[in-house]
């Protein structure tokens, strides 16, 4: 976080993490959900859209280095980018229990 004037602004901190290479034997749904969840984390943590864009570009490059295909990364990023930050910060309600968010690549059933 950092302070500008009378505002507390938030960004993201990265720590070394081993994500599976896209060619690993992990299920595709698990690998896809990593993309979505990490971009959603950025959406929640970054209080300014400029910072979000910079960090999302960095994360995009990281996942490309891990062998994730660009179109799949783009889909997850686009999906998260359409979520307003205050919506992303809203808690998951009990009425949503048992419901999984739709996969970034597959339509809901």
C-alpha cells in the first residue's frame, strides 16, 4: 500500500510461487481457475485501474512463461476486467453456496 494525499492506495505484492506449467497433467479446469483467481485477486487488491493494468500485464507475461496459451489468459483477464472492483470485493453470499463461478472457458450448465 501507499499513501497519496489523504488516500490509502493498494497494489499487489508477489512472493515466489510455483504454478503448474500449462503442459502439466493437472486438469485443464484447475489450470484455468488459477488464471481467473489470480486476475480476480489483482482486481480486488489494486485500488487504481492504472496499477491493475500494469500488474495484469506482468501477470500475463508470467503465465506466458509458464506455457499458458495467450487466448486462454486473455479470456480470464477479460472476464475479470468486466467485474467492477466493488463487486469483486463483495462477499460470497450464502444463497450462492454450492454454486461455482462459471469456468472462464466453458458456458455454465
